[in-house]
C-alpha cells in the first residue's frame, strides 16, 4: 500500500500537469499578437501579477522556508518562465508608453520580492515562522487570483452567454483546484489549502453556470481569446475590453 507521502507526490505531479496546461492557456493570444505585430487592447497587468504570484510560491516552496515542497517550486518555476516569455512578447510589440509601464511594475515587484526575501531570512529564524509569513502573502495574492472569476461569472449571468468563459478552461481550473486541495489535505498545509479550496469552489460554480447558460449562447460566441486573470480588482481584457476565460494557478 502506498504511503501518504507517496500519494501526495502523485497528486502533486498530476497538479503540476494541470497547472502547466493552465499556464499555457494564453499561448494562442500571444501567437495572434506575434502575427499581428501589435498588442492592441491586451493588457500586461495579469501577467505581471502572475509573475509576482509565482515568485512568492517558489520562495514558499524552497527548503529554507517550507521543506519538502519541491512540487510547488517546480510548477511555479515553470510558470515564472512562461510568464516571462509572455511579457517579452508583449514588450516587443507594445508601444513605448506600455513598455515603460511594464518596466516600472517589474522593478517594483523585484524590489518587493527582494524585501520579502531579505526580511524573512533575516527576521524569521525557524521554518515555522518563515512558512507563516510567506504563506500569508501567498494566500493574499492567491485568493485575489482565484477571486477573479467572479467578474466573469457576473458577466455570464448578465448576458446569459458563456462567450467569455470557455468550458475546458473552466473544467481545467476546477480540476486544478481540487487536485491541489487534496495535495494540501494529505499533509495539512493551510496556506496551499485556502486559495486552492476557493479555486475548486469557483471552478465548480463556473461549470454550473456554463451548463445553465450554454444553450442561450449564440454559436458564434462560443470561442474566445484567453488572457490570464489574476486579481479580482483587475479585469482582464481582450479586444473589446471584456473579461475573458478565467484561470488561476498558484500553489
């Protein structure tokens, strides 16, 4: 019989695969940006916020903060690389004003992350203290990311259309949330449990809404470009500045 630790590792590997798929979900959008050679109305804010989120989770999973969390480090490390690629594409095709904005936000994030790392290493001397401090920050940013579907769900109810909530994206987000919730429960980790438990809940709500409003959605509206929403206070936008399919990935 498999040990709890072995089962947790298996669940974590499955979670890595699901999360990787979610991190890749904006790829078609950036392919279109490359072909058009213009970012048009797309915003870099969701990707900038995801970069910070990934950096926090990578730091959380390091042995110096929370030992035995390598699977958290691997997926968020991969996510960090993918987000950096997305931002590089955005930077290449964005106007100068947008490029400057991206650089300023990235600089602020690096300063913030540097302050967090220095403060935690110097001020907290046990794994428990470091886990608590970094975990709180991860929960705050993670909860904001998983709360982002609320704006999309509100739009679905208002328009009676699932145009901006692709089914497979919602399904993947739900399964991802469930997988990492199970991972957190197997070796109780409240900081991983809270945001991913919310992710599973919001994912389930999206699927319910999808089945409620699918029939009332015109056929030509069933496909949508996808950006990666990351904050309840930042509405991701497409060509028409409307919220798009929701994804939240943070472990």
